[in-house]
């Protein structure tokens, strides 16, 4: 118990809690901004009011999400000075550079143009107003890239030199930090997973309304877009995951071995489906495996050699000195599988939905008398589909909105815990990164306060989201339909008060 409450362990728990909680909002912010922009683009091009209603509905959910993300992100950065001051002192010259760019460039774009988008509905011309939300989307991507570049440097430090006088790592090549293959692969994978998350979120909410036969026109259009995005993003997530895995194998062989519970190196290493390992003895007592597949995933060669946990541990002891350089094997092993499992289910639901809708096995209008018609199941190509199929799909689709969030969380847990015992791989051990002046009592107090605060914020977030989701897309007013042709609005409405839509 005393070991568990050491400041180092408590600080790691606090960082883990705040990071996982904050990252629940990040993928939705990135994807919802772009999906909302896509729907607004459809409205600007077609003037079809269902796209305007969809834009306002999904835009409102996006705004709630980004507000919570900003709050939790600020707390996230405070921790570097609170619990990890030695880390900040050692790598601040490098780690601070991409974070500064994120704040000065990316966050500036987001905060400025999101304000113009919120308050410019009846003041800006349509195309300028549309450009605002696209710039917000670009800002979220830039923000993510700079932060992922900083994290990638922790995974694979480049572009620095160690100063033995100051005992600090100093930046020598900022471009190398931004463009190394770890950062590029991680950005590709994280962004594709983010769009899978947003698409699943949209699919689940559409399923909620369509199962209740309400807001059919808006939800049907949103669902079609979300299903396409889910399938494309899912395919890109798998491809980028393979690319990132190959980079990980070269740079962090221990993480690869831990992810597969591969204790001893093998030629033609198997991919583990299920394993029960004995960490103390260093072997698996139960193993269900696919022969040679891990070697192919790591090197594109079924017969190549993949080093095991015991091999890498001995090699790192030889390089860095005595110690145990193994991460928490069960967390790495199962975190990797939960990430893949929840992600795969999300992709499958999206693919099934797209297939069903493309074959018109889906909810279709019974009487074409308006935008929100009462639907029924259509019989196509001589095949009658049971109504239970539709009901089951809506139920599964509703649950699926949570699966990518779980996949993202487990993915980051695997990424960060699999690097242990390093804060910066091969350069700074985690035990040397924690603040030396923080007592156990202070660490436990801050962990407790933050956990309770985040629990309260979670309740607020869920209730806000649920309230607006249940309310559905807003009905349009004359102000909503007005299309200003110049800055300041049209002549008829130039002197009227601004109509706030949010």
C-alpha cells in the first residue's frame, strides 16, 4: 500500500486520469468540426434546409464538446509544472516548442474563427461564414499535429543534444522534431481514428432518432455521410495502424513484444490471439496464436526475427545499466487488444450500415408528403427484410458511438504505458521526471480533487449532450433562412439585433 502511494505512482495515476479524460473530447472536436463544415457546405451549395438544420444540430454538439476539451486541456498542461517539474526542466527547451506553436498558431485559429462562426450566422455572407468553420477544422488538425509531435519526441527523441553542464536536453533541429516518421505515422493514425470516432458518434445519434421515426430527413442525410466516413476512416485507421506498428517495432521493440506477450525472440513470430502469461517466470502458460503473422506485421516478412521481452530487457540492461526495463505486460497486452477490438466493431457496424443503405434495406418514406415522413422497411431485389433486422441494427449502432472512445482510450494507455519505465525513451526514466518536492499527501489530494472534478464535469457533459440530442435538430426561423450578401447583413435587417442561434 505504501509503495502504491508513492508520489511517483500517484503522479502517474493523476496524469493517466487527466489524459484519458481529456482525450475523450479531442477526437470528437477534430471530427465534428469537419463533419459540421461538410454539412454546412452542402447547405451553401444546395440551399436545402435539411442541411442547415443538420449543421446547427451537430454544430451545437461540437461547441459543447470543444468547450469541455479546452477546460480539461488547460489542466493537462498544468501538470508539467505540478507533478513533473524535473521532466519540464530536463526537456522544456524541446517539449515546449511544439506546445508554444500549438497555442500561438493553432489555438489562435480555433478560438478566433469559432467566435466568428458562432456569432456570424446573420452578419457574414454565407461563403465567408462557411470558411470560418473550415478554418476552425484546420486549426484543430494543426493543434493535434503539434501536440502529437511533442508526444512523438517522447517516444523517439530526435533533433536534440544533451548538455552535460546544464544536464538538460537542448533543441538543435526543430524541423526534425516536427517531421520525424514517428510524428507523421502517429498523426495519420490518430486523425483517422478521430474521424472514425466522430462518424460512430453521429451514427449512434442518428440511430436514436431514426429508430423513433423522427427528424427523418436530417438524420438520414447525416447517417449517410457518417457511414461513408466510418468506412473510409476505418480503412485508414487499419492502414495507419500497420504503418505505426512497423515504426514502433524499429524504435521500441519492447513495446511490440509486450503487445504480443512474446517473451523470447523467434523467427516467424506468431500473432497472439489470447494469452495468459507468468510475468515472474517470463513465459506464457496459455497461448492461442496465428503462426508467423507478427513477423509479417513487423517487417512484411513472414520469416523475419522478432526479439522477445526477455531479449530486449537484456539488451537494454546492457545499454542503460542494471534494472527492469519491462512495462506492465498485462496492461500493454490487453490494452492493445481492447484498442483493436472496439475499433474493429465500430468499423464493422459502419460497413454493415453502408451496405444495408446502399441496397436500400433501410428505413424509407412510406408517403412522400414532406421532409419528415413516417418510414417503413423497403423490400428490394426480391428479398424481404425482417423488421427485427432494422431494430437490431439501430440498437447496435446506438451502442457503437461509445466503442471508438474506448478504443482511443485503450490505445493511449497502451502507447504511454508500453514506453515505461521511460518518460523519454532511452533518455529520461520516469522515476527521474517526477517533481522532487511533492509529498505523498499533496499528490493524493490533487489526484482526489481532479478525479472528483472530472467526474462532476462528466455528469455535466453527458446531461448537456443528452438534452440537445433528445431535442433534435432545431426548427428554422426567418433569421436562419436569411442569407446576407455582404458584411453587416442585408439592408432590410441591418439595424436589427443579432439573432443568436446557439
